C-alpha cells in the first residue's frame, strides 16, 4: 500500500512540475512534457518508498 501511495504522490508532484514549470525552449527533459514528468515522478516516488522500507 505504501508503494502505491508513493507512486501516486510522486506522479502528482511530477505532473505539477511538468505542467507549471514548462521550459520555454522545450529542451528541458523533465519539464518539457507533463506525461514524462509524471512518469519520472512516479518512478522516483516508488524508489524513495522502497528505499525507506529496507
């Protein structure tokens, strides 16, 4: 359950960064597309939660 929560929170934070922090040139890999930033946020959230459980 904690992993799912970490993925959801990480995805939400990633989406917010991608949606509100758009790069003007489009060359910023994290903020250029909300979908990519959501996926990266979810992955980072899962890694943080799994690392804390160990």
